[in-house]
C-alpha cells in the first residue's frame, strides 16, 4: 500500500476512530457468529459466507479467496480508490484533516478534477431550479410528476437552461474552462466544418440543454456524472454523461449511495430503469431502489448488487423491450446466488404513477406475489407459444427449453417440464427427446461454472511455521519464546517479513504488541493476508506452551540441517577448486555444527552465523 506522504501518526489516529465492522457493513451484509461477523465475500463469488470481520482486531479475512487486511485495505479494494484517497475520505468522516503533500497520479488527478467540475455544475443546475423565472418550467414539470421539494434537495435535482453556452459561461467565472467541461462530458466539441456560424467558447457547446438534471453519485458520494430528462419534446428523452475517467455507466447504478443502507438492512434491492422511477420509489419509502443508467444490466452491476443484497426485484416495463431486458437478466443472474423476482405493474402504469396512486403498500404486495425471473421468462414464452401457429409453437419450445435448462434444481426443472408439456399439449417425453441436454445436465455438477477464487488461501509453509505464527498472533508467546524467534527459521517469505516486523513491535516486557504488528503487516499485501488469515483462523492447542516449545525446536533443527547441508556443499566446492584454507574453515564449522546438532534437544537455540 502506497502511503504517500501521509504521516503514520495521522493514519493511526484515523484508524483508531473508525470501526471496521461499520465500514464493511456499508458494503457487505454481515451477521454475527461468535466473536466475529460473517458475510458473503465482496471480492469473489460465493454462496456460503467465508468473509470474516473481527471487531476486536479490526481486520477482515476471506477464507475463500484469501483477501485480508484492515479498514484501509478493505476500502481501497472495494472502491478502487488509492490509499491516500481512502485515508483522506475516512479522515473527513471522523473529522481529521489529512494534509495533501503527495502529488497524485495522472489518472487520479484527472478524476479529481472531473469531480470538482461536476460538483460545481451540479450546484449551478440546482441553483437554476430556484431561480424564479429561469427555473419555472422545470419546477412545474417536477410538480406534475409529484416530486416533493425535499426529494429535489435530497437528490440535488437541477435544470440546464435551453442555451448553448449557459453552463460554460457560468463556470468560467470559477476558473473552469471548456476543456475541463469537455473532459467531464458536460461540453461537446463542436464539429467546426458542419457548424461554421456559431463560434462561441472556442468550439465547444453545452451537452445538456433544456433538461431536468440528475447528478449521479458513486458510493463515495462523489458526483461522477449526470442524467438529463428533456423538458420539451426534444430527443433523446434521456441523455447521460459519456463515460469518463470518473464515470463508467456499466458499473454505476443511480441512487445506490442513497439506497445502500436500506439494501443492507432488507438484504433486498429493487432495480428500475429510470431516474424518475428510482426517485419516486425512494420518495414513497421504498429506499432500497436503484436504477440502471440507460444501459442493460451488466455482470458488473450484478457483482455490485451481490455485495449488498441477497434478493433482487426487477421492475421492467411490460413492453417488449422490458421483457427482452428481463430475459437477458436470466443469463446474468443464473448461478449468481441471488434470488431474482420480476414485478410487473398493471397496464399503463409506471413505478412513478403506480406508487403515487396505489401507495407503497400496494407495491410491496405486488413484490410478494411476483414470480421468479425463471418463471416469468417461462410464462412469457409459453404465452407466445400458446397463441402462435403450430410451427411457431414448436419453435418457441426450443426457447422455453433453453430457459428451463438454467434451473439448477432437478426437481424444480422436472416440475416445470410437466407444466410446459401440459400447457402446450406436448408429451413430456417428446420435450425431453427434443432437448436431451435437459437431462444430461442433471448428471453434471450443478455448480461447475462457478468461478474459482483467484488467490489460494492455504498456508504454504510447514505446520510448525503455521502454528508458531498463529500462537504469535494470538498473544501466546512469552518473552523468552520471542527471544528465540528468528526470521530465517521460516521458509515462507511472508512469514519472514512478519517475524521481522514482530521483532520490531516489542513492548517493554519483550512481548509482541499484536495490534501494532497487525498494522505494520498490512503495508505488505502478502504479509497482511497471512496475518489476517492466521489471526482469524480458529485453532486450539491443549498445551500451548509445550506446543510452542516443540515448534521452535523443530524449526531450529530444520534450520540447522539446512545450514549444515549448505556448509557441506560449500566444503565440497572448495575442495574441488583446491581452496584448502576455505575448506579447512568450513570443515571446522561443519564439525562444530554436527556436534551441536547431536545435543540440540537439550541445548538452547542454535545460533550459527553462516559466513
Ligand atoms: Zn473472498
């Protein structure tokens, strides 16, 4: 982890004021098991929780993929932000100012600049809405759509005037140029050849004109982009910022930052397609709602949702495009471990009009009765098939069977085959004949295509090394045990580093200060993962003191044997080359070591320095 130039003192002050369980809890739904908390790992796909957080040690570790560290490690990994950015963000949260002395990288600098520009633009759009004359059409429009003032403030909704350079002129006063606006996607470079008349701000014009503006914020509450709904009949009806160094549509979900708490609490998320739908549901008290940004759901979106929720409610328009979107979702969600339902609103209603008329209770009732995504897709295909010609029916059978294949449970699949056969008046055996894969797949492992974790979590060294490090991290070593520790007793480099750090973290009594050891271990990725793994691993030794003594002795012995082998090899080499003086010295050392090794179990540690 690059600490930049932030002082260790500031870093530890911030760390001492935050609680890792609270921070992680914003991203992962955790439940308590004994001393620790557990949840589904946000860094790899899993169905049973192996992601563990320790409140007492303020660390996390995933026993599935090996990810581990402290609160800073967690935030850098989950937000993709750099270490100094994370420290600064957390510092702001707990009221500790972090002096910026390190120069950020070019990508970070660009993203930082875009964020600044977006913030200024959002403030201006929002202020426009309050302007008496200027903001009137937009205010009227929002009123018609039933959006309250409070909601306008909460989502910082604004308006872009129907001008070519309104934003450019307004922000120029703040030292924000058209190049900055273009980098943020708020201005567009004019095609000079096609548009000779309009000169204006050095060949740029405002992207958003005559639109109600919705700032899009990420989980760090940064304004990453904008969505704009036209106020007139202009096209397109909805327009989004293009992807920038700060904004990736395929990764971002509108209102996720506002919905996160409710999603974590209810373990459920409602996915809608538009800004107004999301805002209307939030306003109606359905706070676990997010919206896609004019793109189809991506597998990255699904990954983001998995971090917080175990159930997904998809709310699509029941028109053909909406159904296609739902069917695409089938491929994305299959084997994601998420329960997915599809809510269909009565004809002619959208989420916005529906909750306003019928109230949030009616929405919850719809949600409870909603079919699973698989059944929804099946029902849709069946309806198509039933109404079609014989030829069409046979064709749609293939689609239906393709969908059925996605069901992971053989019994559910059989039940559905029965329903399909009945509805289409085709015999079950004919269906299976047509799609032998339906049965063939039953024999295969149902989770064959679940991705394997990227990093192995298993400890690489000998059992003695593992147990000794475990005892060390659990405060079982006495000061005399600590005096016998040497990095070169260990074969795993991460262990060697950890022992070096442990020997630097001694208290006045010569015992290891575990908290400060853990902190320094987190600066090294491998060492940090080793420390969190063994810190959170549950182990038990009947006689800890005897076990430690045994481990130390065996490691000493192994080390002595390896030194001996090395010396003998050197001795042979020296003899072959005729370096008799060297050979003589080496010979003395070998003899000495063999003598001591013979009495090793009774003597103290062998401290032989290899020269
Ligand atoms: Zn994991």
